């Protein structure tokens, strides 16, 4: 009993350090989700009515819903669960593609594409007008992305005498989530997974912001120096989380010290 308690205390003590080491975009997304949940708890403002994705209420005058719904949850338990499941995936994505790229995509296409697909399916096929909200859409989107990227190295899973396509495992996880977790959206999760899989196949690679513009912003705003654990767009030159300037020797930035694990 004492040993299990000490292990729990150790994990709790390590949690603030883990949060502090998260790259900037991941922190911003978590903070926005927490703030939305706090506003929802206070009942000062009907944030669900304002920002959730409700198909019949989506129009040119309420297009913000396609960007705000991932930050809004049906309750604090749902918000905490989705933060816990999506944070490692978002952190991995940001570390691979850069902080500015992640910010542009999560506040843009990685939210709006699943939203538009969901609204299209609901209006043309389902006609349920079911509300969609929660960052679980990002979770399945990023799982779909990883599944598509790994399709060449692991195209099948061996289950006894059967060979199951890797993408079928993603569908199995979506269906199990729908069955085990109450008040989840099967359609929303499928839309997220579909967009993520398309991203992994490179079908919507054109959505990424131009690297020249992002590099110019990084240099102009000195983001690698100002933001701790900032993930550079140019990872060949600056490593996974930028570099620290070296002292002496006249070395270039490419020979600096990396700010995070490789």
C-alpha cells in the first residue's frame, strides 16, 4: 500500500514538469479547452450554444463553429478525458511539423475539414442535427494520420490465421469508443479519422502553410529564442525544439545544442 502511494505521489509531482515541457501550440490548445470548460461551468455565457457544431445553425454568419467546437465539451469530465487522450498526439504532431504549422492547422483545416464533412453528412444523409463538440475529433484525426503514414511498413495485422488491414483497427477503435463511452459521436469520430487518413496519404498536403513564410516569421519574431520548447519548422537546421546558441568557436546555428529530445 505504501509503495503504491509513493508511486502515485511521484506521478503527481512529475505532472507539472510534463506540462512545462509541452511545446507552445499544445499548451495553447489545452489552455483554450480549459478556459472554455471554466466558462461553461460558470454559466455566465452559453458557450455550447455559441460555439458547438450544430448543423442547422452553421451558416456564413456562424462559420466560427467549425473552429470552436473542439474546445467545447459537454462537461468537465469529458474535457479532462479528451485532454488526456489528445495531448500526447498533438505534442507528437507539433514536434514533427513545427509549432507554427501546428497552430495554423489545428485552428484551421484540421478543425474545419472534419466539421464541414460532418455537416455535409448530417444534412444529406442522417438529418439528425446532432451537436458535435470535443477534441476527441482531433484524437481520431491524428490516429488516422498515423495509421496512413504507417500503412507501408505495417499494412496488415496478424490475428491468428487472419491478416487484418491496419486501417480496420482504427475503425474498430472508433466503434468501441462509441459502444463504451456514452454521448460520443460516431459520425464525428469517423469524419476526424477520415480527414486524418487523407492527410497521411498526402491528399491535402497543400493545406500546409508555405515553409518560407513560416521560417521568415520564426526569424523575424525570434520565436526559437523567446518560446521555451518551441518546435522549429526547419528541423534539419534547428533540431526538434530549436537550438541554444553556442559560446565561442564561431559555430553556426546548425551546430547548436538541441532544446529537447531527438
